[in-house]
C-alpha cells in the first residue's frame, strides 16, 4: 500500500506547494530521479508562481519536491484553485505557470496576446475516477448510459434497475443517490461532461460540456479535494475526481464500461491505453477519444497541461523551461507511483520540442 500525505497536510499543500517547504511521503518520494549528469537547470535561481488544476496537484507536489533536489535555487509555489481560475491568473499575468486540464478558449488565447504567446504542453496523464460512498458495496460497475442518468438526476436510488443490471450478485441498498460536482470552473468537469456527451447514448446527456457544471442534479464543492470530502461525508454520495483523492479517503472507485464492452478501472496502464488514441492539435493540446476501441482502455482519461508565456521574464523563462524539460523526462518516472500515467513518447517528443524552443 502506498503511503499517503495526511488529508490535512495535503489540503495545505494544495495552496502552497513549495519545493523546500511541503513534501510528500508517497512511495515515489524515495525514487532516484537524478540523471548521471546534472539537470539542465541545476544552477538556475528563480522563484516561480503558479495556479490552476487540482487534478494535477498531487503529481505537481511530488515534482516540486524532487526538482528541488536537483535545482535547489528554484522555488515553485503553486495554488490548486481549479483550471478556470488558473487560466484567469495567467491571462492577468499574476502567475508564471498555469495548470489546466483543458486548452485556452479563443477569447482566453486573445487575452494572452494571441496564438503562440503561451506555450501549452501536456505534462502528465490520469484517469478521472468515479468515486462513491457505499460502505457495503465493494465493487461497482457503471456504463456510460447509467452514469449519465445518475449525474443528470434521472436515476435517484442505488437499487435502480439499471444499476442492478450491471452489478449482478451485488447487494445494492435503496439509499438515495447524492450527486456531488465541482462548484468552481474545472477542467475535470469539462473532461467528465465531455465523456458523458461522447460515450452515452444520444440525448442522455443533453447539457453543455464546459468547465462549469450545468446539469440540475447535485450539490457543488470546490476542488477535487472538496468533492471527495463531500462524498466521504454523505452515505450514498457519488462524485468525480483524480484517482488519488478517493484512494486517500478510502472511497469506492467504480469500473467503467468502455467501448470494447469491458468494465475497466483507472489504472496507469488503462489510462495510457486510452491516451494512445488522442490526436495532437496545433495549439499543443490533444483531442481526446472518449470511446477508445482498446478493451484495456479506461475511457475517462485525460491529460493535464502546463501553460506559460513564451517570452516572459528571461531568468524565470529559462528556469521554467528547464523545469518543464525535467518533468517531461525524469518527472514521468514518478507518475505511476502517484496513480497517474506517464505520457507516451509520441506525445512527449513534440512537447519537449515546444518547451525547448
């Protein structure tokens, strides 16, 4: 079993992830990520600020800690405030780094100075887990149609016929379902709703795919940690978050029926199999395929993106590029140990070229 950061400390770290001040006790923390030659940024001196995605915060916490060992002159402070808020701070130029689970909208791109002003690259992949709180239900299978009906409020009890049909032999209670969703602008929400739109039968998910939640069902909570805490507190609750959150809180994680007809969980290999079907776009983001054909693929898989200005403060930009280069090489080795998935080389190669340019 992986050792985890205590919940209270993890919450504090989400607000101030500093290389020398907030560590992780995960298994990967003991991994030797140092090359036989010094890292390119070993002699850099810079203080970098960032904000955005909570999806990536557990991974970024470990990256910051490990990079502090190879580049002790570089400090990175990152606030996990959600992708939407991170992009807002990037366009306002109040941070050096934005983490986002979705690309810039045209109006956001214009606010940064137009195409090419901001470098955008994927930096890690991961699954969005469907987390649930049913103490007596140890395994739960859900199809995209059933998920869409649950999160839209059409299925209101756990012993609904549709859920029972997918979970033969499981004793499902008559407990009411309490949907929990993100209350803040979230790339995780956009990915999750995009999946429901693409994978469920036509008409079952008839709401916008957006960073904001538009379906009528459920109650909102801020951040992945907030959603997980709300699910943990309510018997019968269900929500969505990056995989490490339900694991840290000992919540159930559903297996999801993929396009190959198999029920698959959000393991690293299953996420990598899904991301292999993604198509790179000119803006540095990926077109994700939420109906991958591989029977081993976890369909609610995504990448998180690093965003920074191409021509910012020269000292900061050099340090930031060196950090990004390390993340795309040695940093990838830490992904699986924290329940993320390393990016395939077909995505890493153009990403490295983009941050090095």
